[in-house]
C-alpha cells in the first residue's frame, strides 16, 4: 500500500474525530452564548422591549439559541453517522487485534484526541512495534474494503 493510500484511509477514519470536534465546538459556543446572556448586566432602558434600542430583545437571543441548538443537533447526527460508518468498517476487519487497535486509535478518543501509541500498546498487551504492524495491516485491509466498495458502486 502506498503512503497516499494509507493517508486516504487515515483521513477517512479521522472523519469521526472531526465530527466530534465540530459538535464539541458548537456546544462550547452555545455554553458561551448562554453564559453571556445570563451574566448580570446593568439595565439600559433604551434596550428594553418597546424601548428605542437596536431591537436586540429577548426574542432575538432566543432565535440565536434555537439556531445554535439546531446546528448542534445536525452535528450530533453527523457524528453518529460517522461513528456508525467507521464502526461497521472496523468490525469487518479480519482479526481481533486489527479491530482492537483501529478502534483504540480512531474511535476511543480522549476528549478529541486519539489514544497514544504507548497507551494502545499497554491496553492491547502488545509491544509498540506489534501495534504499528497491526495498525498497518488494518489500514491495508480497510483500503482494500474501500476499493471494493468503490468498484461495486461503479458497477451499479
């Protein structure tokens, strides 16, 4: 397998991580918005509903919240879909070791970060060299599966 083929598989696998990061970013933005709205403020009578402010009343903020909640819901749906696709592919790997290493590296994130090679080796009970070998075999197998899917979709 070439380096570019390996990179293609890794990028596809990292798609789940990107979906998780996107969802968490939106959730953080929502929390920041809510915290800013709930912080005590001095009353500006020109800003009150019916006043002569710029129209940014409670309904404006609620609309922004609703929009952001919709974005979060869509991001969670993308995250779930990305997870499902990758889990399906990983579950098709022929050996437990390949499934285990691929899952730890690309699915079992710590926050939004991948598990490190040393932790994967420790948890799997392998040497780091063995983890690298198994990981390479898993990438080759996933690449083969991706190519088979592309070929079958061309035939349809």
